[in-house]
């Protein structure tokens, strides 16, 4: 079967198409014929060998931790009723950039009828994260919510969920194309955080009070600047570090500013709720309340280009491989 492997740690160019033996379904496992492979920013950092949150995979390895497709074979102790079903499957940390992938039966999520596999995988991964973040932070009607990286996979869904909760939304991103998308999603204002005075625009939009809730997916100087304008009594929720540096806030500093900081560690507690949140997101998508933004797709052989698009900030919404 066709696969893409990382032959060493480094830039996108280390991802090379190749061949591998077809996998077999062991006990408690299934083989999925992959139609769509998802990817995340974190996976690009694992490929570079710089991610601080996951163990380095053994080289060479096949990237990709989440796929969507049809179950083509089942192993012992697996209900044969899974055969032929459309599913999302977690493969662990690796193995998704391939024509076929193995998954534990416990890692299967049935895709509802009427929902495309690309949309389903976006709603399962980024959607469950966005749902978890909003549930943890709590958003009240009329509150101002600032979403960093608001044109990304998670960010674009956070904008929509905040709007659905009755909040007023500020979306922050880089470049006119992304700002246009943020406005299209219903944000009350969009700001370009590549501009030096972007936080001044945030304060102006909120009549000087600052946002009540900040979703920080960027970190670094942008995350720190967003914290500095968070309203007293507000919540500062950290979920990413696309800048390469997680926003770390001293607890004394947070207390002095009256801000409740919800650290990136919150993500480690999300796993037990992923299925529930994914089901919620898919139900909301079915009613038209939210829609996943799939900004770009690539064939399997161009996995390196897909990773590059995520890293160089040209991608909007979710980036997927179509196999």
C-alpha cells in the first residue's frame, strides 16, 4: 500500500512517499481503508522533533493520528457488524498517512449518515476541542470573546460556538484573507495581530474593558499581549502554541489582574469527553449552527506540502489529505 513516511526529524521535506505491507487486523482491532487523513499543528512539531508534549516516534514513522474511511476487515473479538461502516478512527500518534490503517475497536467513531467524511473528521478533532474549550471556559450572552488564530480549524469553530452562545466575538488572525473569513463566520470584529497596535483595537472594540474570555491558541508575544488586555474577572484559556511557545502566566500576575487562567494542561483532561463533544458538534452541524471550514486538501503524495501550509500560516480552517 502507499504510505508517507518521515525518514528523519526536520522540515516538511522529510515526508517521503513510499510503500509498506498491507496491515492485518489483530485481536480487538480493525483495518480501515482510509479516505481522509487529518493532521494538526502539533504533528508538524512532532515531525520536527521539537514537540515537548509527546514522545518522539521511532524513525522512520508514518505520521497521522486520525483517519476516516470504511472498515475493511476486523480481528478476533470484534463485532463483524463493523465491516463496511463509515468511521473515524484514532490510530494513536502515528499510522494515518496511508491507504490502510489499523485501529483499536474502542477508537472507532461511527460517522452519521448524511455527513461527509472530511467534515466528520474536522468536527471530531477540532470540533471536540472547540466544544471542550467553550464548555470549560464558560461563555455568557453579551460577553466579549477574543479568539486567536480565529481562521484556523479550532479557531473558526470557536468563533461560531461563541456566537451561538450569544457572545460578541473578536477574531484575531494574520492577513486580509483570514480576516474576511472571520467576518464571514459572524465575528463582530476582526483584527490583524501582525499589526503593532492590534491590542489597542481590541480595547476600542470592547469600550476599554477588554474581552471577558480569551482563547489563546498562539502563545508567545501574541498570547502575552492578549492576556494584558483581558478584562478583570475574565478567563484566559490556553490551548495551543503555534508561535512555538506556550503562554505562561504567573499566578500572582493573574490574581493582580483578576483573571482566571485556564492552562494548556486542560487538554489532558479532554479525552474522556471527546465522543460526547464530537456528537454535539455533529448534531450542531446537522442543524446548521456550525460548519467546519476545510480550507485546503492535498493528495497523499503531497503530505509535505500539507504540513508546509500549516507551518507557514497560509492554511485556513482544517487541512486534510484525501486518499
